[in-house]
C-alpha cells in the first residue's frame, strides 16, 4: 500500500507511516516506559525501557487496552517458535502520544500486526503480510532494536511499516482490540471467499475468529451460515452471532464457501469435503505444522473447486475490521466472548491459569 500522510479528517483509511513530523517534543514525558517481558516458559518480568527517540515515519502509542490471543498462549507453551526475551501481545488499542508519521496526537488507534518495507516483490503484489523483510508486533526480541514491539506494555513503538487506523468513539476499547488480529484476519478470509450474497457458508471452528466469521458472513448477505464446534458454549455463541444452523457430527454438503478456523486436520478435510460445485474453501487456522491431508484432484477439477489460505492481512482489511465493529459489532456477544479485565501484573497468572472468555482483556492503565 502506498503510504499517505493523513489529517484527522482523512483518517478513515489505514495509513502507513510517512515522513511528516507531528512530534510532541514540546510536551514533557517520562524518560522510561514499562513493559512485561516474557523470559521463556512461564516466566515474566516487568522491565523499564528508555523512551524511544522516533525516526521519520515512526509513532509512539500509549496503550490503554490489549488482549491475550490464543497464539500468545501457544508461544508461551512452546507450541510455536517465539523470540525470547520479548514483549508479547499483538492486539491492542491506544492513543497517539508522539508521532513523526503524520498521526494526530491524542487520536485513538489500532494497528496491524506487521511492519513491512513496502518495496519488495510481495509488497508490490499486494501481499505485504508476506513482506520479505517483515517484522511482527509482539514477536521481536527486546535485543532486536525493536524492544517495545508488543502490547503488554505501557507503550508500543510503531515503525514506519505498520498500518494504523483510527477508532470511532462508538467502539469500546476492549472490542476495538480485536480488530488488529482476529477481525482483520476474517476480513481477509472473506475477501478470498468472494461475494457472499445469497451464498451457503460453512464456518468450522468457533473461537474468536470463527464467531467473527459467522457474524460477518451474516452481515454480508449470506443466505445460510452453518457452523460447527464441539464445544456447547461456543455453539450457543454462534447462534447469537447469527448462525442459521449448528451442525453436530455430519459433514455439510454443497456449500459455496467453507471457512476453516479450527486449525485441525479433520477440520480442513471437512471443509474441503463440504464444497459444492464452484465452491471455495479458505483456510486460516492451520498456522502450526500438522499432518498432511489427502485431496482428490479430480474432484477439484471437475467441480471447479478452490482451496486457498490466508495468513494475517493487508492494511485495508484492518480498516474493514474497524468498520465492521462500528457497524455490526453489536451482533457479537461480547460479554461472553471477552474475559477479564486483568492488569499487566496478572499476565503470568493468566498464562498459567486462563480466565473465562475467548479473549482475555488486559487493562493497561488499570
């Protein structure tokens, strides 16, 4: 995406940093900021870091709210690789405290999970999520030169390649945090799925992303939204979010779009098997190594079926996520989806003994 400087009136589009200086050097801030650093295993420690000096295109966001995403739990439990020591957390909302990226000071914002170059082949093809020099929010070592990369901190330092979107006042902080990973990823999935109007949609896996997919598919005009998850509580949430039918063990047939969010081999196989003629399966749950699956290529060819994958998202998907939450977020049962809130000092206990909810809210300032 081409970077553009945005005024507050223009800030309904995602921006990536550009060299306009709205630095708050006239204000006095503390010389240090605090972050909860993951040291490996179940060990966390609150540490102080020097307040970063911003280069052109960078911003410093004072965080107000974050969430504990399932992928953070996988990192702590050793189920996926993660830099260590690091500041985890990649879903957050905050206020622009200092900026050399043209961001209005005091503006409430969310941000993408990736920092991208904007010039490599993948960025040029509209696949900046797969930038050849990508760095990721909540994934970088504190020794990497981007110490304040995660949201379990008082502030996050955003490099020039991170997309930023303003948040309307109508969207509460705890809800807005989900835009920066879960909801934006679903927006990318729906783009890959195509026009849903009048379509029969199957959603497999009803965690945070799956429930969002149910609500978003319904809001985009799907004729029928079928959903599956073995957990009764999640089944109830899916009905609240707009699912037409909760499936038991049977595999649906003749669906136009299958959205796979469980990350299980069985889930992928079910989604592929469910496709009708011309159907599309979009996979987003399989982000860790797993067993191969068998696919009958003749059935794909003769049925004009498509299987594709989505990992992370593009800047415009982040804008779509905020728009969805502002327009249709009320269809989501947030009081049952979001757990907490907890404070930063409670993170170690939260990872050891997760609270209720599909996302645990972290009140940074509480």
